[in-house]
C-alpha cells in the first residue's frame, strides 16, 4: 500500500481508538441454568456466581484502552460470575456522562478534559474507579512525532516550531503544556496549531506544514513504517505518571449493586492481567492480539506487534494525584467553573476490594 493511501484510513482509526461509546437501557438477562460446581468451588476460582444472570452495560466503542473489557468477555471471566456485558455507543461524552449518572449505563470510559471535570463540578454524579489508560515509560502510545528530516533533536530545538494538537483544554493540550514546561518555554515561544483530525495532522507533519504533532497509536507506528514521521523522545520524560483515561461507574452500580460491581471488577482485573501478560511479558500474546483485532479498529495482527500499546495497570490503580493536577491545570486556564469533591468523585473502593481478593499482580 502506498504512503498516501495510508493517510485516508488514519482518521477513522484514530477516532475509534480514542474513546467512548454507547448506551442502551440496562435490563436483566433471562436466568440461565448452570450446573452446580463441586462444593466449595466456583468457576471463577474466587466468588460464587450471581444467582440470577444480569447484563452490565458498558459505554465502549472499540477503543484499545477497553482491552480489559474485551478480554474478560472473550475469556469467559464475566460468564464465570453469571454476568453478560453489552457494549453500547454514544455520539459524545455530553450524552454519555448523564446516562452513567442516571444508571442507564453502568460502566464507561472517560478521557481527561475540562468539559469532563466541568460536568462533575456542575453536579453530574459519576465515580472514577480504575485505570483505563496511561503511557508506559519508554513506550508511550500517546506522544509527539516529528518529520523524518526534522532538525528537532532536543527539547531546546522546538523553539519557534509549529506544533499540532487536536484540541484545547483536554489531555492533548495538557501534554502540550507539559512539553513546553519541560523544555523551559511558554506558548509564546512556539506556534500552536489546532488540527482536530489526526489523519490530517500527520499528513501535515509529512508535508512539512507543521514541525511536530501529538499523535496516538496505531497512527504513530503506521506513520513510522511508511516513512511519514518519527517519534520525538517519549512522553513520560516530560509528563510522567499521567492518567489519560479512567473507568467510570454509575453511583447506583457502585453502591446499590455491589454484588454485581465487585464481580464485574474482578473480571475486569483478570482481563487487565492477561493483557499485561501478553504485552509486557509476551505470554499468550497471540490469543490476546486476536481478541484486540476482533474488538478494535486495528484489524492487522502484525501491526499489534509494532504499536506501543496503551498502559493498563494490572491492579487497576490510577495516578490519583495527577487526576487532581489536571483539574487544577484546566482551572488555572479558566476552563473550569465550580469545584469537585474528589473524595467522592474518585472512588476506587470496588477496585481495592477486588484486589484484596485477587492479590497483587506479579510484575516480574
């Protein structure tokens, strides 16, 4: 496939990998008869399955950061607890967040933006419960690229350069600001270029319209292979321990349906552990890649060997301090009105209870 043919498909792939998803009203599935396991044993190896089969609705549209959900579904971890999951879609987060708050959707993914924090500050009650995406040191899936013949080698070289970012007052602009801070510059020292479409952005790097751009996998790996751009350093150098995306839970699901939510989280963490086994340890990788190919926009198994994958903590732990920092960052920029009770909004209780049952992941 020619270099310019790749560009046409970039935008669709980026949109699918960035975020979110859908909504249908949650209804319990018909009860399912299952054979009784030997006394004292359960299919999950820990908690007994629910007596009645239930359906948990997840707002997810094929983003790579939803790996824990996809793997838990395909590997039968939800099934072990008598849980069905259905993935539903939304047009945007403005529709999704109220649905989560109302309990129409049980679980969703949230990306850090000023509008996300504004919604919570203005009374939308959702709970931030677990990790759904961060950069792995040295292997950032969300980072800057430069042209292949670029003179940009060090941070000092970005002065006076045109840098493309997809949005303001978002995780994208947060990374841009952290890059400038690390380099010792302000926005006055560079030219900020707003390009909302990732495919167009990378085309702009390729043709020299801009000097650098903040991009995301698999577009980064595809562009490198096609000779369109190169990675510039690694985002964890200037923005370490940054929470890019978070699992959100409805307050009803977290409190009133705790038997379900705890089992859901156990299955999710098991999916995350298989993901880390595959991409961090190389164990069972072919099977996990097949699952990712099935559920995400990246349908080429060979490209899964090239991309730098989304970091997903196998214990579900978040960079809580960074979530608060991002809120303060957007607020200082004048993009947020209102206050957030983070002691309420960030509630990893279910994740911590599941971790007590599973024990910590073996990272060696």
